[in-house]
C-alpha cells in the first residue's frame, strides 16, 4: 500500500479541484510531452541513485521504496506507509 501524490501545474495561479481531477483522469493517457526527458533528467540530477525504467524512477533495492511515475501532465509519487 502507498500514498499516491499527484504533482501537476495548475492552469491558474492557484490549484483547483478541476485541475486535480484532470490530473488523476489523465493517469492512464500517454500524451507526448517534449519536456518529459527534461523532467526525468532533473529528478536524476537531484537523486542519482534513482533507477530508471522508461518513465518510472524507483529507489534502489534496500532503500525506502519510492516510485515516481512521470506522465505527460503530472508526476505521481508512490510512498509506502
């Protein structure tokens, strides 16, 4: 089990319920995003121990299990509890 945290850029200056619902709805849609590689590379610079598997980053074995999935319009972070 884990918490799923959705990180997305709101359309306005502040987050809204509509923005959050759209991020969650698009969870399964794979829309091309030219910035996807830049996002992945930035995360790998911050934590070079992350292991990449396509658009997914995972903590190394033996570390706290964190899963980061990079989608076209949001980043989902899975953290065990």
